[in-house]
RNA sequence: GGAGAGGUGGCUGAGCGGUCGAAAGCGGCGGUCUUGAAAACCGUUGAGGGUUGAUCCCCUCCCAGGGUUCGAAUCCCUGCUUCUCCGCCA
């Protein structure tokens, strides 16, 4: 959520910024609603003041043993009038909240213009794209040949977009997760966390999945509503919801492995082949809670932490700066890391690292106490995949394959594979 | 699942219809003392919002949502949640 004060003090700036995202902001409705809010709020508070003053007078009179009946008569009609005003105000505030919650974050200055992903900016490439002297297979064919990936079984047990991994490939995915957790905790200073895989509506609201993106979630329970987490970002970032974090504890750096569940509504027909887009996948997530002044630097570092995993695995990738139109709702700035997939002959997203600045923190009421002002102020939140484990598995299979359809285990993963160095 | 006891400011914890946004302690901040620090002592210190040029002032908040009342942290209902005991269980 954006700062409501910004809307009152510099509406033109807001309008200009939202325009970069091609977000249709209805300024007229906002102005009208804000005017009503002000009017009704002032009136309500005046009535409340009158009630308080008069009630206090009654208490005082009673204490002195005076007859309070005349005073009681004076307040008779106040109740109904006040209740009506309070109800009206609550309605307007709800309307305002709904309006504000539907507005995306303001983009960082460095984010390039552009309406869609073709306008994303490539910042650099790392690693050598493998040059095979045979026709490389994609992970689907490789997996079938190794009897380690079974999509039909996934569909039988659950539905399409689910998969069953078997034997060494299942272990390889676990090894990938282990390497990531070990690297981020031992080398990058993150604290490993284990969190619930279901989250309530307040948590989903805090990180911005609700109210706008409910269709992308799996709902696991009504009353209370519980949703399967689409990413560990949700439970982990909500650690600081409604908290005032001690300055000495900042930055908070969490790493968390979890399964992720996404309904993929609106993705019909896209990436239907293989493990690229599943309803359930494993991911290691990095989350940082930092002082506002530190978030840009933290964003660069966090992205580098994800890159380090790709480099340890010797997987060729490129780093993209997402353009205005491709940057997510809550994010001010996002880097995507795209890994080379020989089976597709293309770079595909394997990590997305975002700086949300105070956008999530405002909804979360996640704050720190600024010693300079003595006041609680909003923190900045960031997160990034470090990395998506399922897609890492695919990338390793496709980049480390040989002509016989075997998969060599990357050196960095050997300690986790129990002596296995080739999957065949 | 059954029984009981709680949920109050950054933290601990008192208040249990009316000058209570809330005692006390801890912590934080400022000061006295000190070469400096500690200790001691004194002072100060909740959050959000409205209005304002800025102060003043006003409103809301004692888990959440309803209700009773002129007036609710305090009484009533519902829900959530924590702890203890019993049962069940990976």
C-alpha cells in the first residue's frame, strides 16, 4: 500500500508514477472520496467529542451528589446521531482502503519504461552456453529416459501440473536445496527458518497476495480462511507484521526452503510441457528486512547471493532489470535471473529478486525505531528466490546431459549425492 | 476432543463502570555526579489519525468483532489465541 499522505500532498506525482505502469488511476473518484472522508470524519469526531465532554460532566456531577437527570436529558439524541456518523465513516474508510489496496507500488527511478517483457533490460551474462555435438534433449525426455520424472503419475495422484520425481533425480532436487541452504547460511549470513505452509488472510494481505490476487492461490480452508503459500515470502515476511524491530537486530536476513503452491489461473496453455510451471514446486527463498536507507544496497547483495548459487553450479545465466510494465504489483524494482535451458534454446526465469521498499511494510505495519526521530518508522522489505529448486533441477539436467542422456552431477553437489556422480 | 486460567504500552505487570491512555518496575532518551565509564540520583518516554503555517486542540486504540450504558480496559455475547491438566496422536 502506498502512503495516503502522498496522495493528499502530491497527487500529480502519484498519477504520473502510476502512469508508468499503465495503471488506470481514477483521480476524480479519489478526490471525491477523499473530500467525503474529510467531511464525515470531522463531523464524527465533533460528535464524539461532545459525547465525551457531556459524559464526563455527568460523572463529575454525580460525584458531587447533584441531580444528573437534566444532563441526561441533554444527551438523549446524541447516541443515534453519533452512531449514524460512525457507520458512515466506517463505510467510507472501507471504500478508501479498498481503493488504496488496489494501487500498485511506485517504481524506482532506475526502472526502465516499457509495457511488456521485451523492454526488460539485460544487464549482463555469466557462463558459457554449452556447445553440444549432439541434439540436446529437454528435461522431459531426459527424465523419461532416466525413469525419474513422471507427469502422468502426478496427474493421476493430483491433476495436471503436478509431478512425481523418483530415485536419483528426487535426490538431486534435495541436494540442490541443501546446497542453497548451506551456502546462504554459511556464506551469506542468513538465518534458516521453517514456517507454516498455510497462511491466513491477514498474512496474505500483508505481502500483497490479497485482495487482488486471490485467484492465483489455493484455498485450503474456510473460516478461518487459510491459503497454501505461493512462496515462502508470505510466511517469512509476515514474521515482522505488527512488530517494532530493534535497531540492533537489523538487517534481518532469513532463508527458507518451502514448497510453493500456485493455481496458475490465467496461465492456461503456457508452459504446459515439463516442470517449468507447476502447481507445486520447491523453492529456497531469501528475505531481508532492512532500514530504508539500506534497501538499494541490500537489493544488489541479495541478487548477488542468488547469482552465487548459479555460479557454484556453473549454470549460464543472464541478469535482467524488469521494465515498468513487467514489474510486479508490490515491487519497486525487480531483477530476474534467467538460466540457460538448452532444451528450449532460451533463457528462462529461475530467480526474481525484488525491493518492495515500504509498500509491504505499510500493510504489515512492520517498523523499526529510528533513534534520530525516536519514532517507529516503516522498514523496507526485500526478497528473492535463491533459487527455484525445480527449475534448477531442470537446468542441471539440460546443461549437464551427455549424448547418452546421462546427467553428470555438478561438483558443488557431489557432497550431497552419496557418492553418485552420474545419473544414468 | 474435555476441564480450567489468561490475553493491558518496546518488555514485565497493576487496574476490574466515571478526571484511566492507564500504577509500578525494566528498557530507551536527557541531565546531575565523574578525567572517562559504571553505580546512584533527578527528569522524560505508547501507537495511529484529524485539524493547523506551526503549536494548541480534538478523535481512536487496553486480542478481534458485536452488545449494554449518558459513560467500558473494567459488565454481557461471539470468535481468535496463549498457558496448565486429561484424552488422542506423528
